[in-house]
C-alpha cells in the first residue's frame, strides 16, 4: 500500500470530513471509494470504446432483421393492470 500527500482547500476538506462522518467511514476510506468509482467509470468507458471499434453495421442489421414485426407487449397486458 502507498501513502500519498494531498492538498485540498479548507472548504473542500471540511465537506469531505462531513460526508465521511455521515457515512461512518474515515476520510481515507471515502477518498479510496471515490477514486475506485472514478477508475471503474473510466475503465468502462475504455471498454465500451474498444467494443465499439469492433462493431459491424452489417451484423447489427442482421440481428435486427430477426426481430418480429409486432407491436410491443405492454406491462398492462402481461399483468392485467
């Protein structure tokens, strides 16, 4: 595990402290969680961009052509609402 020094404006530090206390966690845990969430979001974006590069309009159209031409089933029809 690494140690990092972080400089924050006093107002941000106070808000961070307040939110961490509301969650009953340490500031360190709060920051670790926030960084983890951001990295996960960025990784997901990278993954989706890579998948999009492999996309094929022809394959998409072929799959879409298999969908029956019918009106969508509404929730009310299924559950009698």
